[in-house]
C-alpha cells in the first residue's frame, strides 16, 4: 500500500507537469517527458490500482487546464463559490475517467504482451482522446497535441493526422523513455522477453520523428499559394455584465462603430467584429443595422459581425453576418452550441437547470456549412466553441476555401488560462486545413495565424483596439480536410486489435 502511495504521487506529478505544457505557460518540451513518472508508476500494478493512478493523474491534469470554467459560472452565471468549484471538480472527474480507462487498459495489456509500451500506449491514448472529443457532445479541451501549438516544425503533420497525430508522438516518446528504464525489470519478470522488440520500437519511433521533422521543415519552407488580403479585427473589450444591459446599448454600439471608423483609413479588404458584438437582436428593420449598412456602403469595406438573430420560425441563433454592398450578403448560424451555455440539453428531464449565461434565450443550431465571399476569396466563419472541434471545422473546406475566420467572446474566462488555450487551438486548425486564421474576440486574444500556424499579429487581453494584418490566402485542400480523422480511426482499430489479441490469457 505504501508503495502504491508513492506511485500515486508520481501519477499526480505527471498530471501537474502536463498543465504547464499548455498555454499560457507553453513549456511544450516538458510534454515529451511529463508522462514518464505516470508510466513508471503503473508498471506492475494491478488493473484496479492502475485505474486509480490514472484517475489521480487525470484530476491534476484536467482540473489544472479547465479550472477557468469557474469564472464563467461564479462571476457571470450567478453560482456560489462552493457550487462553482464543485461543478469544475465534477467535470475534471468526468474527464479523468478517460485517463482512468487508459491506465486500466494499458496495465491489463502490458502485463500480457511482449510488445514495448511505445507501441501500446499511443494508440490507446489517441483512441480515448478521440472518444472524449465527441462522446456526449464532446469536450476536446486539453487534447495533448495542443501543447505543441507553437512548436511549428512538429505540428505540420497535422495536415495529415490532425491534432491526434501530435498526441500520438508525444505519448510514444514518453512511453519509449519509460521502456528504457523498465527494460531490465521486464526481462527479469519475463525471461524470454524479446529485447529486439523494444529495439525495433525505438528505431521505428526514431524514424517516425525524423520523418515528422523533415516533413515539418518541408512544409514551413514551402511557398504557399494565394495572394495577400488585408483584414482588420475589432476588439471592443465590452464588460460581460454590460453586453445585454439596455443601459449600455448605445455605449457598446458606439464603441464598435468608433473602432471601425478608425480602421477604415487603413483600407482593409475586410473588417471583423467578434461574437455577439451587437447589443441587440439582428433585424433588417433595426435602426442600428440600417446605420451599419450605410457605413459599410460608404466605406465599401465588407463588414463581418457576430450577432444574435431571430429566424422566421421565431427561434434565436448565434450567428455571423457579412454586410457587403450595403446589405447582408452572407449569414451563418452556429452549428455546435455550448451545452448549458447556449442551450440546456435534455431540457424535459433537466427542467430545473438554467443556462449559465445571461443571453436572451435558448439558441437553435444551424445546419449549413456555408461560406462567405470577399471578391474571389471564400471563407468560413467558426463561432467560439466550434473552433475546438477539428472534425467540424474541416467540413467547411472539403470543397475548397481560402481562409478561416473565428469570432468569439472569451470575456467569460476572465484573466485565467482559458483565453490563451482557446487562442492556441486555432494554430492547429490552421495547419490541419492549410488556411490562415483571422480571430476576433471581444476581450482578446484577437489576431492572425498563417496557414502554417505561425502567429502574424495578436492583441493582449482586455485591450480596446483594432488590429490590422495582411494574410496570405491558401486554397489548399489537405489530406486531413479531405479524409478527416483517418489517423484516429486507424489508432482505434489498432488498439482494439491489441486488446483482443494477447500473447497470453488475460488474468485480471
């Protein structure tokens, strides 16, 4: 028991180290060894003990990377301190079930196979990470690959594998280091343990890393197709408590108009406002919309704005509008809504649960992967939470496109790590689809990425300003865009094969 206690501490230490590999700490090099104590701790454990170690690691990992949800619930959702902390802890516990399952399956398999950990662990990890991204509407936050968002050379393989390929490499390296330290112990426990398997695994991993680095260098050195496009993002920095307060409607609207007027002299090809930036429901008859249409027609600069709109059915949508030629030329309704933020799932059963936001009503999802146009260039608009779903984003570009816009309101997160993490995920979406990203956020971080994931310009948090940059459009349709999460599916099939076919009879 005492020995297991030490091992649980080692697992907790791995979870804690993982926290610091993500934005804003960005100690991305640490990710490549952070899981080693965890792998060493579960070696030789029973399946039950390994599951506890996995849960321990997960609680530190996920609480440390998602604690920012507390700000949304406590500061803006009207929930008390204890209730907010309880919900965050419950979420971390739910997410930790995936690391629990990983540890249990890994321990069960590694005891009965001659395969090295570096061949078993990555496929199990990726399989469960993918499941976490989509099960029960999905919560893909803290996907391990995002820790490498500014390690540009390694993330270029995401245009083939998606973010899960980065996670695969990280886990494989961690497992290889653990294999090295455990080799002597395994040969003692299993006298016929084929050391050649481990050596072969090391060689294969070294080759995979070399290919990934060479591919990354090739992609970074490429001259991308496309042409320059000047874009301005407007960051209004509106206090979240004021957004839907009628007393501040004129102040909110005037702030965005003034920042927009200040950007017109820079003659951008497009001006972008963030999510729900209009302090009223979008309607063609609304005087404010008429004013915006007149402003746009006078400047001749297309204006993309985030707003709540009322459909003909009477339902509300979280939407984006492109005003061009003095009229709305493109409308996109958000497809993937935030549960308990924009709607209450299973409302007939959870009738006692209120939304955690102060928005004016439940939203209805859109269902059209539509694109807007600026001259000959096509773009998709992703609204806030949608940007963290790689499988959703790629669907906008399967038939082509030139750049990507994401509008968001991260004021909910306060000055926590949340806005930085949300910003960093955009780098992977850029690489996966080879599309430059334009990001407009109410309170920050706003900015621009190249189609290789490199930051062009960015704002700080809680700044009121406009920011202009020139992006290079990119019409590439990548392997990932065309075929989606094929790498994750192959990992799942491999994991199932490994779990079903053992070298020896399983003994739980």
